[in-house]
């Protein structure tokens, strides 16, 4: 039994490396197909070399507002569940979660588990922590769906017909279903309980003691209220956060002196976010760059400026976020160890913000 974990870890490590290689390879391939001449890459880099500082600063400000806004969103939902954590701490864990989401396979489970542990360390009950994470995930999905619907409508302007109406109707149906799940989370939580029990019967995991704790937590989560008014506030905040992310992309156009293809830029943004959330490759590395550039060019952007926009956008929202996020993780772990060294072990879980 002691020999089993080693090959398992080796397989996971190998699969992780393969996924990264695939992602980078696909991204290079797509970008190579898009810009089939080396001169276009050189032209894109020339756009980057002449960044407009004002627009670039605007992109950074939008990024900061997005991260702090997400911390505020978490704070509000935690308050509704009867818990409280400082905005500074929630902003820090938001940075950390972004880094995990972009670099660790298995999303959104891994970053959600990390956030759950963070909440528990700060005295939040298991039910409140789980309820907050689940509620925010659903609200984010609704917010992204709404923006993507608008993007589809704008992109289909001038192409009125059955296809356009059908796309919008399907999108609205998805949004309404997600909204209903947010209002009636008890049904969703019961389904999660049923799914967990089914998995236990099929695989033998989780163990009975763990299963009992899961069912107890789900039962307590169903007791936390969320009114229709709060649902509307929550969805509005989640949509506003996605819009702040969209503004980053808009500012990147100004930063590289490129014309904005208004008919397709919101659609391109929405598709890029969906691609980034796919669990195959962490952060959608390679795929996001390729899909974003292809759609921008398809809706009228010139190749070199489109590539320049993508390079700047991904630097700000991916590479820079990863770097700062892992620094945030180091800061969080340092704080945990400091608290552990200053207080008895039994009080670490309930440690408050400093």
C-alpha cells in the first residue's frame, strides 16, 4: 500500500507537464497560423514598444478594481451568511486564488478548496464557507452569461433571423435556469448530496465519516437564507466585475493605438473567458491567446494590432496576475505560520484578521 502513491503522483506530474506542453503548442500553432509572416509578429511587438502610458495605466486600474471588487463581493456574501473577514484579507486570497486557477489543474475545485481553507482559518463555519463559494460561483456564471449574451446580440446585429433569435433564446434560458438555482439553492444542494452518495456507492469514497460531515454541512448550508433582492444585488456585482475585466481589454486597444472592433470585441472577450475556464489546460494558456486574436481579426481588427492587444492583455491578466498571486500565497502562508507560532494550536483555526 505504501508503494501506490508514488506512481500515482508520477502519473499526475507527467499529465500536468503534457497539458502545459499541449497548451503552449496549440497556442503557438494558432498564433503562427494567424500571423503567417514573421513581419506581423515584429509589427505587433512594435505596437507593444510604443505603449500609451495613460491607457496602460487605465488597464492596470481596471485590474485592481476587479480584484478588490471580487474581495468585496466575497465580503458581502460572507456577511449574509453571518461571517466577517476584512476586505484586505479577502483581496489577498483573491490574488492567491487567481494564481492557483491559472497554474494548477483541476479547476475550479483546487482554488475553491484553497479559499475554503482560508475561510475556515478565519473563523468561518464550514456551512458558511461552502455556501459562500457555491453562491459566488453561480453568480459569476450568470454574470458571464449575461455579458456573453450582449456580445452575441451585438455581433449578430444586421443578421436578424431565426439563428440569431435562437441563440439569444437559448442564452436567456441558461441564465434563467442559473438564476433559479441561485434563488432555490436548496434543490441544488440536495442534488449535490445525492451525487455525493451515488459516487460513494460506486467508488467507496468518501468514507462514511467524511460522508457524514459532508451531508451535515450541506444541510446547514440549506438553512442560510438568500432573498430575491440579495440575488439581484449579487448578480449585479458579479456582472460588474466581469465588465471591469472587459474594460481591461478595451484599455489594451488604446495602449497599443489599435482601433476597437466594437461588433465583436465583447464576444471575443466572452469566448476567451470560457476557454480560460476549460479544465484541460490551466488558465487556457495558448488557447486564450489564439481564440481571442482570431475572433478580433474576424471582426475587423488588423492582425498586427490584434496580436499586440492580446500580448498586452494576457501579460496584465495572466502572467502578472500569476506572479503577484504566488507572492500573495507566500504572504498568506507566512501569516498562518506567524499566528501558529504566537498562539496555541487549538486557536489557529479561529484566528482573526490582523
